[in-house]
């Protein structure tokens, strides 16, 4: 056949197995054989063409329409053994180009494969007495599927006439499809992989005669093609004593009543007693009793107690012992179901007996939700069983504890009982819990008992406290003496803080930066009206801001700083005492000796490491109320969240090690099976103690002007590109030969060097900030000039953030040389000078303020700025957002434009993509940033840092 003829005949798949080179547009027909596994599939062209194929063709007799009648016709056909044809048929099932007959046989092939996969194979004999597998037993759904395929089979799919003499007849589609299923079942188990199969029945390909197995084969065949199946309906109360002596006259736990179902009509069902009485002959037919008896015998092979039924004249009722009833609750029911025998329990059988771990305060505790937490008494912890959600009484649990059967009678109904529940009823007391562990169990709704996570139910005062903590809050009334109008979300935050501190619990106010956490805390101080002062611990850069805000919003309230060489705690009673984290660390003993009404940790991420000296010192200062303020409760991992909440409410999250094992690891690693449950469990636990609002929240966004964020791609200069490639080349040579901590150090050094080169060659080369040596060497610096020229012409103001103090000095020197008024604020700037810089910027005297990211990314109010420029990228988007929030915060009246400068084709470009992905995670856990990159393989690292030329 020519190539053109082959292409015209239909699509082929090229070289491969024979079945892969047959066009799917051909019609196909199944040709049965005396030995089922020797059946074949014939492919032929209804249009009379010659089918292409891997070998020759043969003549096939088909029946075609001829005028008003039909007649035989010889057509060329390609025939394939079933094993070779199966792949093509399976593909044709979903191929729109396939002939309907071939697609239909593909559906039959898929059905046959599913039956084999489910183990629906029964051994039997051919009419000539040779071994053959058949598909079966078939369930009603299987038969319905078989009939659906047969009904859809077009004439071309069964057009080969039967060889019987006499009138022309075609095979019935249903019988042909059934024969095809048997042929597949007989083909697939006979694999060359089975060793030593020669001459062995049901394993060898060659036929094996089994003359002594005719009786057995007849029974198996009856099971496959029988018109009935049986099921067992359990009756737990009708029979009290065995009547066959099998158990010595012992009381029965119940009885299994045999039901007979028609396979032809699944809606037909009758008790075996009615069938043997002749009451169902009209519906089931005369052979139904024989088929049902055989079905009972087959079921007895699966579950031996059914052999007693086979010994009865009428196999209608089987009395069950306690042990047998228990078996039907487990493995026996599964085995019977696999054999097609369903087990039906009484409809009124209750299956909703459950157990929960109940936590309740000791008798006499307060019931308003506070007394139990202030007490040092341990809480009761015990099992409580419930039926349908309604707790059982002590007497009912006593009755259950004495039960020795899988079903018991409770509240006038039969109840299915798990033996594990019986054990819980017998041993109810689980021990004692301290108040913090009890509160954790109440909030999460789960508790670990012997390594098992079970439902925890709070009762009494504990439930009252849980409800108070999780209930929605109405906005609080503003306190007297507050010279500010709080927004609605701030009033709700005030109500929440007042509730938490009044209960003796701490809290973390984790609103986005710029949403007014400071004024909310000032309002809380006034509302609490405690005679003891409030201690505020904050970064040094925020001392002035706190003092100005207290003076502004709470006039007349004393405020003093505990900072510097001449610091003292002497002064007027009450009010506020402000100190820095450094001072607090060195003077912790002095501060711990004074009574405080409340301690506030502002920018609390400074104590996110619980093992740091600062965090340890803060924990030594006692106070009846502790409040943490932060815009980023989680920067890198959930251990930081643990550190904050373990300070505000000690013991709430348990030890750090167990917290990471139970909550953090599953959430951070995104465990596939449990991640959703782990996140939900952690959220229920921490939500009452952490109030988080975002600027994008519906109730807040109307309060703020629009914010526009733009990434500016910047090309490298030739000098930058040459430096970049040289550093990558030299560093990768060293990294590829290093291991362990040395390799990690080299990777971090490489990343830092590349980011500095992307900023400016002078930064990497550590050159002096000479203005005449800065211009025209950095794409970023050139773009910065363009941006500032435009916004300064419009009388605008800008914040320029960089993570490198050296780069900040270079930018400042460059702008000063261009006569642009500019100030530089970094970590070494003295506090008084910081405050003067902020005032100059806010007053418009200095339109550009250059800031180091970490030193000035928190706490400052710089709402004069309408533009925020990130000169380089930090590894954590939350830190960048904090910096942006110096301008984009409550009090801002103009739109804010955020500009991010990113060098094209560099590691910065790839990091920008990673940061975008992190933002998409919203409140999920952030990765470990730069440290994670040290674990990349050499190939991955090279791909990350290599310079990609842009067209």
C-alpha cells in the first residue's frame, strides 16, 4: 500500500506494537472462539477500503444492508489477538475520530479491565472441558453497564453472522459483549511473568482439560450467571435461643435473615422463607431456589457460620452468637460484601454513639468565665459519651461499661457499640489539667489522649470563658479624657483589649502598620484607669513618637522616659513610662521591682526570638496585663508567633517543642493530608489572643487613599554586568567544592555581593562616596534621578529605602551633589536627631528622606510622603510593607505610589518573583528567606544567580 493510501485510510501511530498502528477510524467487531482467550478483534472499513496494518489481511464475512434487505459480503479485515488490540480499544473510547463501533468496544474493554482490577474473576470450564476464566460474579451495576454498552453497539460492531445453518442471524449484542468480558478475563491472568505455568490450569496459555471438574464448574457457572444474589438482614430481637443445638441452647444475640434479590430486576427482593414457600415463583422463576441455595453455599466459603444455613431444609434464618454478631460488624461483613453478599443492619440501629473529652472546673468554681483561670486548682478531665449528641447519664454509661456485645439497648433503641467506647465508659477519668491547658483544649476543640486527637468539650465556667473569647465584640465607648475620635475598627480593638486584660489574659494587637495601634493603647490605658503606670517598651526611634502621641491624645496624663544616663523611675504616679528594649534589658531587675498596671511591647517582633537576652529580660517583669503590638506577628516562622503569645499569655501554646510538633511543622511544611486541619486547629487556638486587621479589610479600606505599586525593571550598566558575571563565575567554582556550613556561608556571601552590585558598583567595591564617581555607573541610580526629578517638580516628597547603610550614604551624597534637599536616617542616628529629621520631613523642609530599611522600617509617621521608593529588595515582603506603611497609614490624605527598582535578568529579578508568590500566600507562613537559598543544589543556585541577557 502506498503512503498516500495509508494516510487516506486514517491516522496511525507509527512504529510500535501492532495495536498502536491500526487507524481508529476503522470499525471493529469481536470474533469469539471456543477457548475464550483465543478470541480476536477484527478491524474493517465499512466503506470497502483495505485497512492498513502491521501485517497482511484476511477475508471477513460481514452482513451489510442491501436495498430493503441484507446480504453477506466479503471484506478485507485486519485481526488482532485481544492482548494486542486492548491498548487501541482503550484509546479509541475517548478519541473523537474513532468509529462508533470501535469506541463502543473500547467502552467494553474498559469495563472488562475494571472487573479484572476488582478481582471479579471466577474459574470455570469451556463446553469442551478446558480451563477458562470468566468475569463474575457481576453485580447489578455491572450488568446495567454491560447492557448499556450492548444497546449502544452499532450494526458494524456485531456484523459477523453466526455460523449456524439456516436463516441468516447476527449475534445478540448483549451476549457478544458478555462473551468479550469473559475473553478479557481469560486473557489477562495468563501472563508470561507467572513462572512454571506450562500445563497448569488457569495459568498456562495452552488449554488444559479438567474432566473431573464438571460438577464444580457447573456450580461456579451457576454463580456467575445465576439470576439471583443473596443478602443478610439482621434482626437483633426476634430470636432468643438457638434451635439447632450448635451452641448448646445458649441465648442468641440476634438472627440473620436471608433475602433473595433478582439480578435482572434489582427492585425485586424477597425473604428466602417466602421464596421456598412458593410465594415469589411468578417474579423470580422456577430456578430461583436452586440459584439461592448455591449462593448460600458460596457465601459459606467466605464466612463459615453460614454453613449452618446450608444444612437447613429452608436456608432462611441463621441464629447468631455474640461472637458472630461482632464478626459481622467488621471483617466478616467486608469479606461478604466483596463476594456480593450485603449485610443490612436494622434501620433504627443507632450508629451515632460518640465520646468526647470533657473539661470542667472543680466544683465551686466561679461561673462567669474568670474565676477558674485565676485559680491554681487543676480541672477535671474525663470521658463523656453521647448518643446523637445528647450526653449519657452516669447510669447509662455504667450500663454501657457492663456490655459484652457489639449492640446494646439504650433509650429504647438498639445502639452499635465500638469496643473502644466501652473501654472509655469503664475508665472515664483521664486525669487533671492545669487552667492554661484546659483553655487551649476548649479553644481548639481537640485534645491529645494517649497519642490520639479527640474532641474536647468545655463545661461550666470554662465554656463561659470560651464563649466570651470567641463571641463577636461591639465597639467600646471611648474613655473619658481621650482627645481623639476613634474609628469604628479602633473601638472594636479597644473592646477586645479591654476584655483580654480584664480577664487576666494578654493579647497581641497585630494590625497593619499605620492603623492607629498607639492611640488604641492610649485609650486602653485611660479605660483601665489603674493607679499603677503603664510601661511601654519600644525601639529607641519611637520614644519621641509615643511621647508626642500621649501628650496629644491624653493631655494631662503623666509621661516620662526611662532612658539615657540619668534615667530614673521617680516621678508622678500613674501615667506612662517609656523605655527602649536595650534599656529594659540592662535594667530589668530595677523595672521588675516596681508595680505596673500594664506592660506594652511595641514593635514586638524585637522579642520574636524567645532565647534572646531581650526576650528573657522582658519575661522577668511582672504585670497583670501584657499587650504586644506588631504589624508582623510572623516574619519567618511560627516560632515567632509562639514567642509573642507565650509572653502575653504564658503557657497558652505549651512548650515550644510541642507547639512546633503539633502545630507549626504541619502548617509550615504544608502537609498534604493534614494541612487544612492543622491551620484550622492553630487558628482556633490563637485567634482569641491575636487581633489582626489589614488595610485591605472592607471596614478599613475606605479610610485610606489609594495605593499604587509599580515594579521598575532596570538594566545593568556594562560595568555592573561585568562585575556580576565575574563574581558568579568565581563564587560558583568555590561553592561547588565546598560542603556544609562553609558552603552555606559562601552562598550567603555570593547573594549579598550580587545584590550590592545590582545597587551600585561603588557599594560592592567599598569606594568612597565621591559624587563625581557615582553617576552613570548604576541603572538604579539613574532611574532614581528620573523619579525624583518628576516628583520634586510637582512639589512631592519621597522616602527612599535601602537595606544597606553604605548605599544610603552613596544615595545621599549623590543627591546632595545635585542640590536635592535630603536627610539620612539609619540605625546609628541619635534619637534627638531622628526626631528632628522626622519633623523637617513632615514640615516639608526636606522633600527626600533616605532610610535604612531595618532601622527605619517601623514606628515612624511620615505621611508627608506621596512616594515610597525601594531601592533594593528585602527577602521578606512583610518587612518591605512595614517600610511602605511609614507613609501609607491612617492620617495619610494623598495617594501613595510605591516604586520597586529591580535589575533585569539578575538574582533580584528571580527574587521578585519569589516575593510575589509569598504575598499570594496572604496569612500563611512565610519561608525562611535568604537562609533557604543556601540549601539549593549547585544547579539550582546557578540558575538563580546567572545573568540572563534581555533581548
